[in-house]
């Protein structure tokens, strides 16, 4: 596979980043994941806008190639012959001569830019979408700026492992009794025909898929309410689902062992998935 590092397209085993890179030492990096369907990048503009916001919020410089990012995405999709899959992008604050908690001088240290692809044949017809996911709930002990898409992903990874150990697919995180989001996705419940999802704040990532799905839902005259909900309310809901760039809309059929509805993907989630995939392709 060919990857991109700081201006160069290289075979993956020749690509190098410094051991002093602050993303390696301090998780001082931000990232984006853009999916590819039928060779086409999905929601690229939204991901680029959020990347710029993440960089601003952390006082991180834009990489020199910022204006070429669309071109770099397309080139990687082309050379790696990606039909269905994703493009992963990471920007870090770069590496200074020594490890130091203070940020390096931006005139001396340039950001690191890395991109690579992952092929995922048949991404849009994942069997999980027909079966639905099972989730557990765990306490949300992440830091308070979850709106910034940083590479500090240890707790979400641990959450995913807790879910697997419980025979489930993912974990929904709870803070002050309310669901924040999934380990790598936004969380929704459906009551009657109303779609309920937590309002935007620093408590959750502002999902690019979330924005698109809520727009399509409103255009289709579906009712949307942006507010937080408890895990007990979720367990009693008619349906639940998640959204993310890599899963699109994915139904949830079980929460902490409680079956939702008939235990199969709900009407609203299924319809939203169809609309999202139709509109994106
Ligand atoms: N994760 N919330 C969290 C904590 C996430 O990590 C993600 C995305 C989302 C959904 O955002 P979007 O719709 O923009 O993908 C919500 C990506 C896919 C990942 O880490 O692989």
C-alpha cells in the first residue's frame, strides 16, 4: 500500500515519523476518517472543515499541504485502487529536539501530516446493518473537549474491549446519567417516529455523518429532537442507532441486555441508512 507522509507518497514500509513526534509522545495530534464508496469520497468538505476547527482549537498549525488535501485523498484512493474503504488522515504538532510539555516554537517545528487508506470491500452492505448491534453502557471518563477529534483514543479502545468481553459490539458512554456517545460514533434513540440525539456541545464529537443524517431526516419530514437522554430512556426506546463515517447509520437492537422492540433493526434506522447511502452515492 502507498501512504502519504509530509509531501511524499511512499510504500508503507518506507514511511517514517520521528520518535520525538508529539503525537507519539503525548497524543498531540488530530485526525479525520473519510469513507470511500464506489471510489467516491463521502462528506469530504465536512471532514476538512472539522479538521481545520480541531487544529484551531489546539493552536496547531495547518500543514503546508492543507489546500492540497482533496487532491492527496484522491491520489491515495487511485493508487491503492480503493473502491470501498476509508482514508485516514492525521496531523500532529510535529517533533521537537527533546520531549517537553510546552509546545515547540511553530517557527522551528512543522506539523506532521500522514494519510493512508484502508480497503473495506462491501462496506455499504455490512451484515451488521441487517442484524443490528448490541451495546453496553460504561462511564464516560474522557477529557472535557470531546468536540476536538484528537488521537487520545485509549479509553474508547478500552470501551470497545469491555463491549467485546461482554459479547457486544460497542459501548455507549454515560456522564451524569446521560448518554454522551459511542466509542467512535454518535448515539440516537427513536420514540414513536421521533429521532432523539444529544445536542452539540464540548461533550461530544460533532459528527459529520450526524449533520448529514439529521439534515436528510428533516428533509424527509421526520421529527428530530436534539437533547440528551438517559440510558434507562434508551432501553425503553422503540429503536436506537449510531452514526459515523465508517458505519454510516447502524441499528442498535440491544442495550445492556435489554432488547429494543422486536430485537431487529427498526424502521426509522433502516430508512435513514437507505437515505444516507442513496444521497451519498
Ligand atoms: N470516529 N463520536 C466519536 C467519539 C467518534 O470517534 C466518531 C468518529 C464519531 C462520528 O463522527 P463522524 O460521523 O464524523 O465519523 C462520533 C471515527 C470514524 C473513527 O475514530 O474511526
